[in-house]
C-alpha cells in the first residue's frame, strides 16, 4: 500500500468514528469529500468514502459528488446511477444551480441534446450567472448551429442558413456571458472560438484569443487559435508567428507528434516518433512555393491542427482534438467536401414486406431471432475519391473510425487508409502555376567539382512582355533558384528581379518562349533543385523541381559529359579554348521540327595521348525511336546515323555537332553518343532524349 493510500485509510477510519458519533456533521462531510477528491486513490476507494459522507450529510453535496464520480468513470450503469444521485441532490437542494448544470452535462454525455438544454435553462433561472449552465446552453446552441451550417455547405436542396444564424447568435449570447462572469473559463472561450470560426468571424476569433494569451501566454492552443484566425483573415505572416509561438509552448514529444503525423503509419506507435531532423526535412520538401516567406503546406498543417483542437477536442474531459480519430483524420485530409451526420437507429423491421415481417415475428416468438438491431450514430466524411465513416457507440461523443471507402474498396483499419492515402492536400497556387520545361547538363570542373548548367523556358503567354531588341524581350519577373542538399539544408537561395530575357519562337507549335539559365559549381552528391519565376503583372508562376545526382568526373578513364541539346551552338574564334569558346542557345523544350536539325554540345575527358601528345578517337551518333508506353510495342535497335574519326592534341575536347532530321517521323527519340578511344580501346557513352514535332 502506498503512503498516500495508507494515510487516506487512517483518515477515513478517524472520520468514520466521528460520523458514528454525530450523524449530521458538515465538518466530517467536508473532510470526507476532500479525501474522495484525491484522484490518486482507487475508484472503489473514492466511491466508498463518498458513500460514507452521504451517511452524515443532510445536504445534496455528497450525493452530487457521487453523481460526478459516476460520470467520470462511465461504466455500463453509470448514466442511470449518475442520474439517480443527481436527482437526490436536487431533491435536497432544489435551488442549487450547480446541480442542474451537472444534470445538463449528464444529458449531453447521454446524447440527449434537448434535455441537456432544458436543464441548462432551469439552472440559469436559479442563477443567471452560473458559468457551467451558461456554457452548456451555449454549447447546445453551437451544436445546432454547426448542424445547420454544415447542411448548407453539404448541398441541401433548401437553405438552413437562417436557422444557423439564429443559433449562432444564441451561442454567442450565452458564451460571452459566461466569460464576463469568469474570463478564465477555458471551455466557454474555446467553444465561442469555434462559433466565431464556423460562422466566418475570424476577426472576432483573433480578438478573443489575443486577449487570452496576454493573460495566459503558456497555453499553446491560445496561440494556435490566434493563428487560425489570422490565416482565415489572409495574414499568413501573422498566422505563422502565432503558430510558432504555440509550438514553442508544447512539450518536445507533443511538438514531434503534432508535426510528424504523416510520417507515422500507426497513430498509436508514439515510441517510433521521428527525430527533429527528419521532421524538418519532411516539411521543407513539401513547401509548395519557395518564393513566399512561409511554408504553405506547414501552415495548412498548423491550421488543421488548430481546427481539430477547436472542433474535436473536449476541454471538459481534458481531451485534445488532435489526439482523437476524427481530429487525426482532419489533420491528414483537411476539410471534407461534405460531412453528413446520421442519428442512432433501432431497426424494428417495420420497413420489411408484410410476409417477411410476419416470418421474423414468428422467429422472435420461437426465440430464433430478435428485433431491435442497433445502429450507432455515424458521421460520413466525403473527399474526392474516398469516404470515411466514424461511429459513436457509447453515447459520450467517443467517436471511433468505422470504415473507409476508396472508390469501391472498403478499408477496415485506419492504418490501412493512411498507408493507402497518407495525406490529402491541394496546392493553393495550382491555378497560377505552370510547369516550366527545363534541361540539366553536367560537366567536369576544377578542384573536384562538377559544373551543372540549368536551362529553362517560360511560356510567352504566361509572362507579360514587350520587345526590347532582336531576340530580346522586356519583362518584370521575380526569379528564385533554390538548392538544397540531401537533408534539405539550404545550399543556395537566390531571389531577384529580371528585366530582360532572350526570346525564341518555335516553328513547330508557333509558340514563343523566354529563356533563362544558371550555372552551378557543386561537389558530387545528392541535391534538390527548384526554380520559380513569378510574373509581377499576371502573378503566373513558371516552376520546376528535380532531385539532382551530381556526377563525379575522374581523371583516369575515358568519360563523356551530359549531352546538352541546343537550338544553336556557335563557336567564337576570339575566345580561349574551353566552354567559353562556345555560345550556346539551349533547348529546354527538348524538341525539333520535322525536317529540322538537332544541335549538341558535350565534352570528352581523359583521352589517351601518345608520346607526342596526340589523341585518336571515334565519335558515333546513334538514334532510335522511343515507343510510347501505351502502345506496348518493342523498341527498335539503335541506328548509327553518322560517325567521325578524330585526332587531337588534348586530353579533353569540347565537341559541337548538328544533325539533320530530314527523314525522321514525328515522335520521341533517344540520341546516344558513343566515344571510342582508339589508342587504348576504352569506350564511353552518353544519352539524351528529345521529340520530333509535327
């Protein structure tokens, strides 16, 4: 027996002796109820102490305490027992508003919303300033409000908005009264915040919780709800600061769990939380728009967490919304397209045809069957392509995942759903973003680095431009280049305005494109690369992202660089030998017109030199048609279209070539360069793809 339990037993025996000496003793009752309030004691021991207090209590206090004890445990007989003792307490003290407010809470837990509201109203008649009664009156009105408003956006054929507005006003009336009496009553503040949010009153939500966090700055939910309001108002920077403040006030395990929910297949496997570094990498990689100062995906996640806590938590029970199954589903998938609630039902067979109903009655009489099949309350959340069903089986708002449907396929475990669909998120910038065609080529550089040349094109119709000279357009765009290492650490971030860009017209499709390029000197390894270009007038964003494996170029064996596809390569005689010798107009669209030409630039490294420094090598250009995957045809063999035997005087050579495509039919092509070092029989190969247009 623990020391606390032992002391409780000694005190209980002493109080029992006092109770026997004088049956009605308020001091003894006070002491017994104080001991029974110790939650470290076993439930049965607390129950015994309260019953002892009832024996010497002429008021309703001990009976009220026993009712609340039954409500806290909620076993099979708890509702009936709690009701019995509450009624006895009310009988003893019919003017006590607290007992009526507790009765309203009991009916709420019992899923009798109407009777809950009746008891709250009776409590307010006894005491208009009873905070608990005001809370339950406001919570009932809020529940009706959300039902009506959700029916509105779920697509009902008739409008329920007026009913929702009426209940909204009632909820605000009671909850603001509760906070006027006790500004620190968190359940009332939280429900009022939900009313403001669901009723599209974000400025009220912000004011409500900004006033709270000034007094209670350590409550993380207060900061999160401020962020929720600012996000609804369209102030992402303020929302971001509020969310950061909320995260800072969470414990480290809470922070990790909240941020890593998508990395966990089993929501119960808290012991397998990823570390901070894994979480940081996860969210950095999901930032949909690097040009903005905030991570919109992480912001959406924080918004969902805040809403889940606001909507699906229960402050009376001490339950955080993001720990519930509905809350976790909302965090993963966001707001459903529709959310429909179905009440509990008992099937008595009344809908069966008369003959079948008579046969069922005979089986019931013979004990072979029974009537009254119970169907619990349900909520059905519908998304684009899948549905979730939650059930409430014990009448305490204890909602559990029931089943999910992905298309026509049922999933019976929440973990099966999260494995199939880990998350659901719609890029908020999808309507103004377009894919920018690009190509990346790698070449050997000095000091063990690799020269990475990046070229991309922007559709002329997406960028406001005007002619500034031959082959040049005047623009006003913001360009951002973002380079991260394999752990999503920022290696390079360059954001600036561009006023002029080269302009190229493509004959095949008659479209014009603006060209841009970057050159990076990188050590070999894994990287992530992103480019975003926003037109300041249209706000259209051309973007691409790619994982980048930077090659290591050696100095021992024959190697070939990437093949840089170009529209034109011009050799400049006034420049020194090397890459600067060539002016290249790249072709990030990777295409050529039918009957046109393909230009290439590449570099060959580590050619064998004889005693006089001479090299001898052959370059063959091979091509084959790429079969579209949907046809199922076998790809043809490579065909050599031209081959050159060359002699030089350097161990590495830059090479440019133009190939005619006069007899090539439209479609995708693979182009391969094969270099044979004829001095020592080494071979190196490089391949690229392009498309011949109609």
